[in-house]
C-alpha cells in the first residue's frame, strides 16, 4: 500500500483540530489514542465502564474521563469505539451521537453495525497485535478504513494517513477475512508459544532457548512464501517421529490431538501444492 497523498478538498488544519472521544480504554484504545495524540489530534475524553481504567488512560493523554455513559461529551467531531464486539449494542444504544462521525476498530463487525446510531459512520482498523504494556509505532502498521460515504471515507483516510505509512480502503467482507487470517498468523501462533513454554517448563527448560528459532521463523517469511518456508516431520508426515512425539505428550493429553491435527493439516496442505 502506498501513502495517501490526495483527499479531495479535506483541509489538513481542520483535520488536526478534530476533537476525538474514545469509547473504551483497553489495549487498542490506549495505543491508538496515544499515537493520534502524538500526531497532534485532540483526545477530548475517554470513556470506560471501569473508572480507574478510564482515568489511567485519560491522565496519560491529558484528557477528561468518565465511567458514566450518560456523561460522554457530545461536543466532539469523532467518536472512536474501541470496545469488545459484544459490548457495542449495550453501550452505543445509550448514547446520542447527534449524527457525528462514529467509528469502530473491529476486524469482524461490518460498518453497518453502526447505522442505528448515526448517519455518519466508519471503520478505522489497525492490523497489529496491541498491548498496553508495549508501545508501538503506528508508522509501519497497516491501517484499513471504510465509511458510509465518500466524505467520511476521505476524513478517515486523512486521519489514518497521519499515523501510518500504510493506508488503504477495505470493505467489511474483506476486512473480516483479513481478521480471520490475522488470528491464524498471530493469536493461534502465540497460543502455540504458550503451549511450547508449558511443555518446556515440565522438563525444567527455559522458553528462552526457543526465541532464536521463533525469530528466524518470523524473518524467513519476509523472503520466502510460507509454503516454501515450512520444514519439519509433518511436511512428509514421518509417522515414526510423529507417533513418538505424540506418545511423549502423554502427560499433555489435550496437546496430543492438537499436535496430530496440525501435522495432518501441514501434510495435506503440501500434498495439494504438488
């Protein structure tokens, strides 16, 4: 994706004066609000149902905060909704947005889920794993936008372009597929790290010994397609090794089936490529 350089008649000065309220103060809200503020955007208020959480983020941003949904400031330009998907309806249905631009950051929910709450809606979706404890630079994070009108799309493109060098428009259907792929590439992989750490710990081995391997695996896919980078006994389905490993996992019954299932998936995938 290339850096966006043209936004019709959207005025940069106006965009940078945009006042934003964050609805939610979790991992994504913390990182996105911080990066927006660094670029000059005004974060007017932070809402979170847990008051200390809202206060903690607001103090970092120099913003107001509230844990009362009825006290959310409506005198802003953009509301960024950074809640878990299941909380959208419960929280948003209590807010009168006065048809201001309401934006969510979900990978799975369509932009249309915001239609009941405002005539101006959109999506600002950063494709990255985010945690409060680890600061990230948004410049290299792909950010995908969608909106219910060209005007709102241009506004979000401009906002996204201020924090990222990799910005593109992506509709709800494609964004959901992207989110699914990201779960395979990130969430599932990290879970496998946790399993690896547990198995090693059972034998008194530090997880640190795997970190060079993990790093090389991640670096390799920058040069090779994942299919070509795949190694290990599952590629050729070496039954002797696989059976031996599954037997060794007798104290981890839940992982025996997982090991076998992933091994079969790797083998079948590579058979299809022949």
